[in-house]
């Protein structure tokens, strides 16, 4: 049995992993957002990514970079590198062959940063922080579309924490981080129709303050937010969420990320929080 | 429980397991709902609920469906929610991290033939024994049952039920004169029929080159049944004897003094200072250096132990805390005795337990279900205990040992004469 991790923060400031979009583009179609007919504007994508980078830097975060690799356009979505748990991280096993090449680069980067990189058996699918988000002491985990329930059960066994598996039922919201975002140990953003009835019941029972998104803002990736302290960075076009956040004392920051939306990702997908999410305890 | 049902006639079933935080995340209710929504039914075979919020829960569920097609569909759907058919995947191996203890969640064995799935192939587990774990060799080529005390750090131990299957229990054979024996234990049954059937098995075992083990208590001596056992040894029907200090002691007491616990076996009366006889017998054997030396020195000239030495019957005497003496051959470390018994039963094909509760239960624990066991005891609770502890293949005969052995020897003689 693995030991419990240090609950104290391991780092002095927020610590984030990103990957510049040098080789980003729509080269294949593995989710409903992707269409090779609807190519990303590379220059605009670079501009949007740089803006996000600067916003995060301005929050006081330290940012590490993964070296971009030709032929791996989605390497830019570092949320899917792994799930970080203290000094350990659980490397992703991508469901789609198109992304499996990313694993070795994430493994090397995380190992270089000093993490103990753990892997799951080769026949398991698990897509990192894209499908595994702490809210308080509990890990909420999405399954069915990308990660499998068995992988999440295996993670639960290894981290000795409660892991709540939530079935994702809408292919547009194929990762948990596209429809659920913990803000603090007792607060989260969510889009209920992305979950089945069991999942909706569980989330309502587990988290006291849930900010519900409407269809329009959910489709604008409002749930794919980066939380740093009280600041919440999202794609632009989420005014209702922004108001809900402000009323709770958060500071919403919107920045256009339209070119990444074409690949099914947004602010959160472009980052991996290495020091543990804000809502993690 | 809703949905819980027995298998429908002509239906099929399969066991699955689901683990993790299956209560809090409603995964278990979801899996059970999926089964019933698709026309199946289920039995929860095992459910362990985590005590604290972070603790995982575990359920083993038998899924029933009307056809294999329906069952396959159900298994596929619930598989998406983390329910794993225990036959569809390799068993899970965890390296032992502590000497003398299994990893948590180890698969606990039964006495029935067991196979494990490893690297996609089914491998039969050797040295089948109940209440053990299963250890797999580093090259994944062999597997065997392993007692807890023998676990070494690094041993690959099977954990969970996935990839483990056991051969279903066979009912006691019918139409053999024993159909009445597999119901409740009762003393009100004809013993002659039972003795005849046991005689047939002993003759059959001898003819086929098998080995018969007698597990015996001192009642064999107290009831003046020594000669019957000696007769069976002389005729080659017994290859092994497992007993405690008492059987050997009173057998030798009788050989040296004609008494058993001071009672004259010819007259049935108590002999002057007879209570000392068994101690004096033990002392004599200890002075000789053991039972075998006593036979070789001409001190011990008759009885069961004498015949064992004369006919190379392997005997194993396991001690207990109340033993007098004990005799030099008695193994006083019970783990050592258990291990020697474990090795000793490996080639046994028929086992006859005669009037000893503790030794019968101990040997029952070690024998695989494939070995036929007959337990003869005047106390019904002995044979019930054996069955309760998992030795369900045991055929119980509730009777006084002496008339049973007398009838058994007569039947063996009759069978020999019949050729």
C-alpha cells in the first residue's frame, strides 16, 4: 500500500505546466469539435496561447514548458499529461492512438521536474487531469468516453483517497474538465446534462455549492477554467459564469481561446497544475 | 433485494467483481440496475463496505441471464462501469511485502481444484489446500497453494477473485449405497452397508496403487480395535498413519501391559496401579530412543505401532499441549507437524478418519476435495465440524469404532476371497 502523500503544498507559488502551440493544428478528428475542414488559425492560436500564458504569469504562477513535438498537435493540452498527487503523478494512457505518442514526452518532462512518474497497466485508458479533479479530499473522475472506470478504481487503490467515478454521457463533454471545475473544497462549476442521473445525484450530494452552466456557456468551455487563488481564467463568452463567480468573491478573467475550442479544448486543457489544484486538500 | 434471483432453468450465469468507492459514487446500484434493465438478475455473493470515507468497498455479484447472448451483453455493459468478469482477465499478482503474511485482499483458497488465468492461459494450481493463498512462480509457469506462514518477501501472490476459477463441487456419488449418507448426519443408519462400501474403496485403492491414510484417535485402543487395524496394515491396506501421542502411547501400553489407560482390555477391569502404565510405557520407549528402536531392540513386539514399523507404514505423530511424555517421535511444534502432514498427504488417495476430532479436522484442512474421506466417529459433531470447515467431500459414519472396524475387516476379507 502506498503511503499517504504530503497534504501541505509542495511549492511556494502556483506551478503550472504548459506546451507552446508551435505544432498545434487540427490533424485528426477524435471528438465532435474537431474537423479538418475547420482548421485552426495558427497565428491566432499562438497569440491566444501567449495571452493565456501572460495572464497566468501575472497571477504569480511559475510556468514550466513541455518541448513541442512535430506530429503531436495535441501536446499543447497538458492537462492530459498526468494526474498529479503530491510528488507522484499518474501518467496518462491515451485511448486514441493519435495521442499515445505524447506519453513519452510527458513522462520525460515530469520526471525531469522531479516527479515520481507512475504508470497504469498497458490495457488501461486514463487521460490525466482531464478526467481526474480533486474537490477537497475527494477525487472526482470522469469515465466512459476516454478514461475507463477500472483505471480510476486502480488510481483510487494507489492514492488511498475516495475516488468518485462519474459517467460522462455527452460526447461533446468527453473529458471531466470540460463539464466540471472545482473552485474550492466545497464549490464547483458544472454542466449537469454531461452526466448521467447517478452522477448528477452524486455531485449534488457531494458538493454544497454548485454553479450550473447553461448549454451555451458550457459549449463555450466555461467549465474548462483555470483556477489560481480567487482568479478564474476562462475562454471569453461566459458572462453568466463570470457573474456567478463575482457574486461568490472570485475574480473571473476571460481571454479568447477560440482556436483551441476547434480541437475541443480551452484554458484548463492548456494547463496542468503541478502543485495541486486550488480545491485540493 | 430487488433483482436478486435464482438462476432460471436453462439460464446462464457469470461472476463479476466491482471495487472502489462503489457506494458513494452509486456505481454498485448502477451496475445492478443495468443488469435488471437488460432482463438479467443477480445475487450479491460478497459485499464489503469501506468503514471510512476513503476506504474502498468491494462486491462480488453473480449475474444471471436467460441466454449466453443476453449474458454477454450485460457483462459488456456493466464492464464499462468497472464490473469485471472474474474469468475474462488475468489474475492480479501482488508481490508479498512482508514475510509470513499475504498482501491485503489475497485470494483465499478452497480445497477444490483451482485454476488461475495468467498471460491469457488457464493454469491449474498445484498442492490444492483450503485456507491458503496462491503463489505464482516468477516465470508464470507454475502456481501452488501457499500457507500464510511460508510467505517470503517478493512471492507473487494472487489478489482478488479476477482470473480465478474453481471446479464445481461434485455431489457424493449416487446409487452406491451412499445416497443416504449425504444428507443429515445420523446414527440411525445401517452400518454394514457403510463398512462394505469403505472396504470396496480400500481394496480398490490398494489394487490401483493408491495410498490409504488412517487418521486415528486412542479410542481405537480403548475399544479394543487394535487387531483390526493391525490386520489391515498386515494386508497392505494402510500406507500412512497420522495420530497424536495418545494413540501410539495406549497402543504401546497395551503391547507392554495389556491395558489401555490402566483398563485391562481382555477383562475390562481396572488394574492395580494401571494408571501408571501409559507413563511407564512412554518412559520405556524414551529409554529405547523411540518406537522404531524399541521394535528393533525387541522391546515392542505387537500392536499398531509395531506393525507400522514392520510394514513400513509412514506414521506421523503430532503433539498437543496436554500430552504426557511425549513419545520421542511426537512432533511438538505444531507448525512443523502441520507442514510434515501437508507433505505427507500429497500422494494420499483415500483417507479414513477414526475417532479423533482435532486430527481429523487438521487433516481435512490439508486434503484437496478430490481425495475421498470417510470419517467414523461416535460423536456426530466431529463429522459435522469437518463439513462445516469446508471438507464437504467427507462421508460421515456415526457409530462406535469397534463394530465398524470389525465389519470393515470382515468385508475386506470377503472381498479378498471373492477375488
